[in-house]
C-alpha cells in the first residue's frame, strides 16, 4: 500500500556531509509522521529524526546540531541533511512512515541505505 524508497547513502570522510532522500508512494492518507532510523552492525535500530505532518521535528541527542530533517509534502518526500559526520554515524539508514490512528498507526519502512563514514 505504501512504498518508501531511500537514496543518497554512500561513503563519506569524517567531517563530511550527506543528504538522504525518501520518496513515499502509494495510498498515503492520515499521515502522522515520517522519519529516519538507523541500525549499526550488532546494534538495535534507533531513532535519528522525525517530522510530523504539521512540521514538528524530533532529533536524537547524538545527532542534534548536525542533522536536519525536512519534508516536501507535495512530493511526499522526506530529507535528512547530515553534516559533521562521525565514524559512529556509520549505519544502514531506514526511512519510516506512520499513518492512521495515533494509538495504533500503520508503520512502513524503506529498504535502507548504507552510510559509511570512514577515512
């Protein structure tokens, strides 16, 4: 019903920048929020940033000041601008979309895009 396609990952040196994009398609109604999560090898998936349909944003403490989430509602696309990247930011980054009931939303995930921060 909802498809999420991420792009923009890759290899970047420490201190560098990357911009991830996530385009949503399909039946999108009662959108609550979109966001980015990441999962490093051997670790659990963790929140990076979210943005609600009203434009409110939330960031993980580990990325505050270095990451900006934004959205283009007309294109059903969410972006993650990352700067001052660190090796510990290396992970697979997943796009997330929640819609419907706030209590029990429908949750969708993208396939993930690899971000590697290394010299």
